[in-house]
C-alpha cells in the first residue's frame, strides 16, 4: 500500500475525528509511522523528513495539503516530498522524472532537489557513469513497516491547535499507555479539566510541558494517579497562584516546576501551613517575572523547604535585603500586609490566602479556589512585625542559584549570597554591579567574586574553582583593599587577612593577566608559534585556527600543555567553548595541541570495516 493510499484511507476511516483534538494528532503520527524513511546516502535528511511528516499531519486539518516542502540550506533550493511508495522503495530521482508513474496526481510529482524538475531528471546511464548531475540525487527509500499501535514514550505535539482530549477515552488510553514525556506547548488548551482528561490516560507520565497555553482558569484535578509525574512546565501560561497552590498540594512527588514568564509581581502562596509545603520539589524556574523584592522570593523557600536549584534570571530584583511590612511570617504565625498579588488581584488591598478552599463538583473532581476577603488598606495586619531572620533563612538546602540579569548593583548583595549555607554554584552576570561604571575588568570581577564567596565551587558556568585560583583571588582581594580607607573595606577583608596575613604592598599592582602571549600550536607534523589574545574564548580561538588546520571549529579539539607542569599533569582538554584563555593561566612558551573529533572514531571505524570485509 502506498503512503498516499494510507493517508487517503486515514481520512476515509476516521472522518469523525475533529481538528483540535489530541487524538487526531496522535492518530496521524501512528498512521504515518508505518513508513520509515531511510536515507541511503548519509545526507541526514531522513529524520528531518520524518519529523516534518508528523508535524504536517498534525496541522493539516485546514489546508488538507498532502505536499510537504523542506527548505534546504544550500543555494536556496528545496526538497519536495510527495506521498508515494513502491514495493521496494522509490528514489527522489525516480519520482522527479517527467514520465514517472509513481503518482496519480501530477501536482504531487515534485519530489526533487533543485529549482526545476529537470535538475533531478537522471537517465540510468548518467546515474551509473558518475555524472556530475548524479551528485544531486539523494535516494530516500520508504519501505513497508508494520503499524505501531501506541505512540512512543516521548510525544511532542507543539503548536498543533489542540484544545481537547477527544471523545474516545478508551482509544486514547490504548494509544497513550506508554507515554512518559508529553510536550503540548503552544496549543489551545484553556481548561484544566481537558489537561487532566489527557493525563489520566497516561499512567506512566513523568514530564509535561504546557507552556504558552492560556491556563488561567480555576484548577480542576481529575481523579487519577500522578505519582510518577516529576517535571511540570507552565511557562507563559498565566496560571494563577491558587492553581499553583492546588497543583503543589496534589502532585506530591513533583521534583521540578517551571513558572517563568507568568507576569507575577508577588508570590501569593499560603506557605505557612505545614500541609501546603512540598518537600519533594528540588528545582524551580522563575525566570522573567517582574518580582522586585526578596520578601516575595522568600515565600517560595518556605513552600519548598528542600529546594536545591532556583533560577531567577531576568527578574528585576534590586536587593537580597528584606523590606519591612511585607507579607512574611511573624512570631505568632500570621502574615503581614500584602502589597498586591500580580495577575490574580492587582487591585486588592488584602488577600487572606489561609482561606484557600477545596470543593468537589458533581463529577467528583476537586476544584481549588481562593476565598477573597476585601479589607481596607489600614488593616490592623499592618502592625504585625516581620521576624524573618535573614534572606537565606528559607533556602537552607539551596545549592544552585541563577540571578543573571537581575538589578543587583552593590557588593553587599554578593556578601549576602555568601551566607547561603549550602550554595555551591552561582550564576551572576548582566547585573548593574558589573556594567556601570566599568571599574573592573572581567578577570578582576571574577577574582573579587571568588574572594567574597568562600563556599561557592563553580561560578557562572565555568569549571570547579581550583584551590590555587581561590588563593590567588583572595590575595588579590587583600591587595585591592589594603590601601583603601578602613571604612570602605568589606568584612571579608579582615577575614582574609586573618587567613593569609598582611601582605606586603606592591607598587602599581595590576590584577589583569598579560594580554597577549606566544603559544606553540601543534597539529600532527605541523608546528607554528602564534601570538594569542588571552581574552579570547576557546571557541574564538578554534575559529582562528580553522585556516591553519582546515578543520571546522565545531569538529576541533584543543589540549593545553603547561610547560612547567606537563610532566605531572599532561595535556588538559579545553572543553568549555565560552571559557576565556587566561583562565587556563596560559603563559609564554606554553603549547596547544590541535586534534579532530573524528579521530575519536577512527579506530572503531577501521575495526568495523575489517569485520565487514
């Protein structure tokens, strides 16, 4: 049976399926999975074509187009894939010939690479003789394959206009019983009932991405077992805090939650009741929400007491200090004044979040909602004092923190970060502290950060900070502040002096590394000495070396050899493309060995070839 016939039968047999249903998209993928595209020339198109077939089917309800156009990267030409099949497969060149009988509809006979049909019209003699025109021929065979009755464990249906689960629950359950990861981002889901109609038919589900579906409605959770669900992505969904509260309460094994880009100005969670805390959650992504004060962020720490990773990138947080009269716990367990609730109720003066309620509808589904008490702004809750001990008190288990792109502008904030007891990895870039005025070089900034953060092991995504780099940074820190007035010295200065002692002052101390060094580059028998800017990144260096060794940067490997330490340590592979060269402590006379990534597989390939022969 041809693929064209398969598509036609699918339309004839399943005309009751409605566009916008998850089941419709799944049926299309299952039907198309009978045909596996095999690329016999190694051009890497088979996977691309397979994915485009699936996506095109899922979105073809309105256009009913049976032709899929794939844009090629070279010379602005195109691949045209038509639905057709022979018993033994059919090549692109065969189908592109004007006299081809593979297709009944001439409009579909545009399977070719080139700007016209004749570009791929080859005679048998041309193909066998190795004609230059034969280089345009790419043979993609479409062999028969037994149909698959269930979808794969990873199901990706982004931007497919899905708005409901469909009416055939038994069929959906049989198709989706093995799904573990579901991506429904950028669809038209708006009701939580539909979301859980889908999830209750996936007993093995572990990961769900619902990003950029508008899910601002009240949460309704269908009865079902979601104990395996570990990762939930709700970016850009405008999901309300009462819904988040209900999800956290119901999904007790959830380990990772994404709430980025939801326009939250405050965190309206009832974090004080022990039953609301979710100790299982370890990772929280909160990027791009317009929260400005740390008091609001602290609530997340109370709700997730075992949080280990927190991403706050692009949040306009100005300080890690605590503002008075914010909504934080007091000694009697009450909450102080609320100053707004983001998207949920920006015009409210007060919300008593303790009065979250859970009711049951006539179908037995749990509905989470909030009772709202409107009070005058001069509520007596204003008089309650905040007794939170410190900014880090709610985050005692936190090991990773990302504050890139925040509005932190003082070194005092870095010193507050140093007091997070478990913090080992920090990302802090793109903040006003480092941008204006440009008082420090990047190398100086890194040294001043390392010296202030004694427990942080990795900084801004680099490798583990070595003991030597830390000692150098701490000594540079002492010398940087030793001539400044005592009032301008941070507390860390006296701590480091107690460790390293008072250092002798140096005249005209320059903390910056030498800008250019001479390095020997070795590639096989080719040896060349070049002057290198140590502020370049590893990837920029690879790009510069392309002309020397004729290897693309993305296929190149570099190994740094410290001439003084090579007997002890040997070559060190330069693995991090964005790492600047000075961080390897490169000096004049050192060596960099160049190699190709393809060499990794040379021995394996030769062994395989010998076995086949």
